[in-house]
C-alpha cells in the first residue's frame, strides 16, 4: 500500500489514519479539457495521494494522451502516476511495446484491465472476443506485464459482479487469478450501497484474497449521466438517490453539495468497518474531491488545496 500514514495533528486539523488514497483522471480530448485536467491535478496534488491514475480510452483510443499525461505528472509534480492499460483488441506485441515504453519513461505503476469494448466491437452491447494474438483476460495481462518488468499493478474488481461474468463466484475466482499473477491491489467499480462493498470484501477474504480491495468512489454531480454509465457497468443506482437530484436542472452547485454529502456518508460507513483506503473518480473536477477528503480527514498534510 502506498504512503500509509498515522494519525497526526497538523495546524490544528486532526488527520485520521489513511491507508491509501488515490485519484483517477481521464486524459482530455482538446486544449480546454487539458487545461481542466491539469488544474484538477495541481489542486489535488496537495492532498498527497499515494498515486494518481490516468484512464485509457476504450480500445486504446487515448493511448498517446495517457502516456503523455503520465510523463507530465512525473515531470511536473511529486505524484506517482499509474497508467491504465487495456488488452482488448490489441496484440501482445503491441501491449508489450507500450509497457516497455512506460517502464523506460519511469512509470512504474499500471492499472491492468481487459478494457471496455470500443464502438467498433459493439460498445457496451458488444460480445467480447479476445484478440487472436493478444492477452485474453486481465490475469493474462498482469502476468505478461510482470514478465516485462516489476511493475506495481492495480486491477479492477466488481462488488456487484462484472456484467459478463458467469457468476459472482467466477468473478471472484478471476480476481484471485489477477492477484496470483502479481497484482498488488484491486480498485473497485463504483457503487452506492456500502453494504454491497462490505459483503464483497468478506467474499474475497473467504476466497483467500488478502491483498487490498480499495473501494472506487464516484461523487455524483450529474445523476442522469452517472445512471447511464452505471447501467452499462452493472452498478445499482438506489431508487431514493434519483429523488435527491430531481428538479435541480442546471443547478450544479446544489448537485455537487448533494453528491459530496452522499459520498461522505458512504465513506464514513466504510471507515467504521476499517476500510482505510479510497480510490476517487475525480471526473477531472477537483472541488468535490477536496471537500470529501477534507470532511473525512483524508489529508496527508495541511496544505491548501
Ligand atoms: C478501477 C477501474 C478502472 C477502469 N479503467 C478503465 C480504462 O481506463 N479503460 C477502459 O477501457 N476500461 C476501464 N475500466 C472498465 C473495464 O475495462 C471493464 O469493466 C471491462 O469490461 C473489464 O475489465 P477487467 O480488467 O475487469 O476484465 P477481466 O478481469 O478480464 O474480466 C472481464 C470479464 O471476463 C470474465 N473472465 C475473466 N477471465 C476469464 C476467463 N479466463 N474465462 C472466462 N471469463 C473470464 C470476468 O469474470 C469478467 O466478467 C475500468 C474499471 C475499473 C473498475
């Protein structure tokens, strides 16, 4: 686990113990988006997360951007970048070349994934077929990366089971294979019922998994777009949540306040059950993540974010 800290008191603010804190960003498609991304990274770096991860667009569509942004994180900040890398639609040769480039550039942490299906493969409704010369599933990718270099590796886990899994037990068996292949931690798909995560964590422990399962935390700003995304990835949106956002239209300030309050409540429940790490999907918007981390005492310093 990166950067474990102890309870400390800094400038009057009591810091709670934080096992790991990490932030996820997505590479931008244009200059305006790029400026937003970098504004977010620079503001959030003061919270000193253990790492920041940069996603990889479906089917490798952000290949260059993910790489360039990871290099920029190394060059311009003290943060440790983690590059998402997916094997869908790519040959082993291609993936291995990318991984070698990362290692040579000093990027030591990969979030290793099968990947979402690009539109050319049918998108969310598509049927996954491994590339004939590729890594078929993420446990194979993890093993391949470990053969290339001693990367730190995070993988994905699904508290509500991956939509294409044969069963929830089969999905946990796959997760176990990812750890056996060399993964260091799992970052979960987002969820809104903390009990779902806690039960999943119990099932992982019962399967003999003893590596960290870090909850993926999604602060909801736009209910409709998160609901769309949730239905594609098998996350349940509790019916009561919709009512909280109903009628708020373009009142983004209030929507953000609600989103932050919900996440704080959920994380408090997780902390009661000794969950000591969080992976926050920042959506490249720093304010909610800052508010959430400050409220929960998830700050490694008293720096002004
Ligand atoms: C934290 C996080 C970050 C993500 N970042 C990205 C990103 O940057 N880019 C992107 O495109 N997507 C990303 N995703 C989405 C992810 O790529 C999709 O959920 C994808 O559908 C599955 O990827 P995986 O690595 O979990 O796949 P896998 O672990 O390979 O599993 C995929 C499915 O195949 C099944 N399976 C695995 N092995 C076998 C086997 N041997 N035989 C039969 N079935 C098997 C599993 O049970 C599961 O149903 C992310 C997801 C998470 C949780």
